[in-house]
C-alpha cells in the first residue's frame, strides 16, 4: 500500500485487513481471477469485486448493497464498482465455481503449513 494518512485527518478506514490482503495475494487469488476473466469484455474487475466481497464478509458482513455502500471502510480504493457490476461478477464467479473449489484444495494444502 502506498497511500499515507494525513496527520490530523479524520480518516476512519480499516487498515486491519492487511493480513487478509496478504493472504489473498499469497494464495494467488488475484492471479486465479485474472486468468479466468482474461478475454472477457467487462467494464469491471472480477478480482477487485471478489476481493471486496471477501474482505467485507470477513470483517463487516452484510448485503451486497451494504458492502458497496461501505467500500470506503477499507484503505484500499474500490472505486468504479456499481451494484450491477457486483451482480454481473457473481455470475462469473458462479461460472468458475468448480475451478475455484479445485484451486481451494491447493489452498488448503498451503494453509496446512501455517
């Protein structure tokens, strides 16, 4: 993260998700979604939406709309995402569910070492 908090600012974003972000990167979930969506013509990033949904579910669970409304809760910007984008991304996530769960077996074996 390269952003900095200004001294005296009233910025209440949650930076505690850094552990989740590091784990997300370690498990190469960003690479998984980028591979699965390569060549798809979408105006949104499935990876960014999956990341937002995952972090929100872990730290501040709620509906898809409340997740979108509270996206500024995180220090990382999740800009340019609409509720329609989230629902379209859920279709892509569902299409890749089997591949994701197969990858999940690899993830579990990696986590076994922790």
